[in-house]
C-alpha cells in the first residue's frame, strides 16, 4: 500500500517497506530479493523506480546485487540476545491477553513465506496456518497480530477457538507446551492490512514484536508478529539492581 499523493517519494516508501522486512528478519540473510520487474509489478511502479529501490538498499549494505545472480540480503543483525524468565513472560502474555478483547480477522491455510518456513523448520511454500487477530482495549484497536503454525495444528487454531482463548493456551491444552521462545523488538512503518485494521496512518510508527515459540522437544511451533501502535502502546520492564531478589 503506497501513499501516491503524499510527500514521500514512491521509491522511498518501497525502500522503507523492504528495509523493515530485512531488519525484522522476514527477509533473512542470504534470501533472494524480488527482481526489478517483480517489484515494478507488485507496487505498480516503473522499472526505473524499482531499480532505484534496490540500488538504495545495496548502497546501505542491506543487499548485494550481482549481474546474472540477482539481489540477495547480506544484512545480519548485530543485536545480542538478552535472557529472561519464560514463565514470567508467559504469565505476562496470558494476563495481557485476558485484559484485552480479540477480534479474529482471518484463519486460513497459506503457502509459508520464507521467514515463516525458516522459523518453523519447513520448506518455503509448505502449507501453514496463518491467523490474523485485532487486539482492542476498551474498544480502541492497539494491536494487529499475525501468527503462523504448522498445518497439523489446524484443528486447534480456528476462528472459533481463537475467539475463546489465547493461542498459547489453546495449544497448551492439546499438549503443545511452550518451553522457550526467541523474541526481537523493532520499529516499522504502518503498511498494508494493519493500516485499516488498527486505524493507523500509512507510514506511522509501529512497534513490532517477532517471536518464535518452541515446544518441550525444542521444535518451533509458532511464529508470531505482534504489531502495536506506538501512540497507544508501550512496554514496561521492572529492573532489579545487583543483589536484589
């Protein structure tokens, strides 16, 4: 979704979308980028515009362009992991879910995009279940959540079940227990479905939490993207000093 009447040039809007996908890991290191022709068709722009987008990404060292090979992602996140207690995080997630209302926007079987496939240990294009939920607090939309789970969990992740309980609780009830998770937090620009769903302005700041959840056998069972409006949501962390309990 592009703002064709706004002040931000189209090439820069597309650049920001693709950059955010790279930074968030949706386009992981080594993955292939769309060709100039594919970009032009996807965003309904000229090949010249598409070429400038890819060249700008290359100049900023997000991708590498090679003739007859194509354009591939070369960005690797420099972030270092911070460990936290999964039990406390799990309780906080359930408490947050219990204090908000959820609208299930869609649940469907789709071909796994590259990041979902890599996160779930699948091949790109394998079938997965994609669910989209809108989280509200006191009637105000604050979050747009997209989750991917393996297709064998389809009987437990439905429009009806998601409307009744948090997805982690649903899966736990059928024996898929969360053992640990990896999570990244970054800022992106509002785009696509989330603009209308959350009532956000196109290209307004959005806080994105990307989480991969693992079961008791260390197998990944869910990839979640949780998007929150920066003007309606914040994260609080209580930090203890050395020697405190």
